[in-house]
C-alpha cells in the first residue's frame, strides 16, 4: 500500500500535467521563464556573499524576497493564464 507521501506526489503530478496547464507549454516563453526563474536563487546567494552585512539582515531580506516573489509570481501566472485563455477562446471563436 503506498504511503501518504506517494499519494500526495501522485496527486500533485497529475494536477501539474493536466490540460489546465497547457499554457505553460508555449515554446516562445520557455527561455524568458527560465531566465526570470534564475534571478531569485542568484539574488539569494548574492545576499549571503556580502560578509559585511549582518546575518539577521540577510535573513530578513531573504524572507521578504521569498514572500514577495511568491505573491508577485502568483499574480503574474494568474494574469498570464487568463490572458492566454481569453486569446485562445477568441481565436477559436473567430475560426468557427
């Protein structure tokens, strides 16, 4: 019998590969999305490279970057999802 972690992973993998996320497979957006996705980890590493900055300030900056990045990323993905959905519906409506 599969354990709880396996069930959760299977549920997550099914939701990610579902047709609802078809907009993420647009070829033209792969490189820009990768570049934008690399900015966060590079900034995080750069924060801790400055030895003259106190550790607690670096931690505060890290947590602020994480929650702000998650919030703005969620907003951006939501806007992008609905924009692609509206354009695809308009294209299908004009063709049919």
